[in-house]
């Protein structure tokens, strides 16, 4: 084992390992985030945190068009030919 600094440890149980709270806080890891694992040639492991957006419309600022809309009526009429 190398003499590198150890920031935290966890135990593997049933092919799963907990991420220590200190590491989660430092890297801002939250539920739904993904971890990308890369095995380095020297046997070390590199982990990249891919943070989950808060929702499908997380960056949606709303309708900025010129026409007024009636959401209840317009929603149901999308892609429907009304004659």
C-alpha cells in the first residue's frame, strides 16, 4: 500500500460501498448524481462526479413569446388537426 494521504474510508457490502459524508460534502455529491470510474495503469482509481440536473425543465425560464396562450386548451391541441 502506498503512503499517500487517506481522506476517508468505507466498507464494501454486497458489491456496494458508501461514499463517506466528508467526501460527499466536499464534492457536492447528491442523490441522482452519477459517478464515472476509471482504472489507471498504476492500479489507482479516478472518479468523476456527473451532477444530475434538478429536473427536466431546470433551465426553463418560461414562455417569452408575443402571443398570449391558454395552456389548458393549447396543451391538448398540440399535433391535432382541428377543423
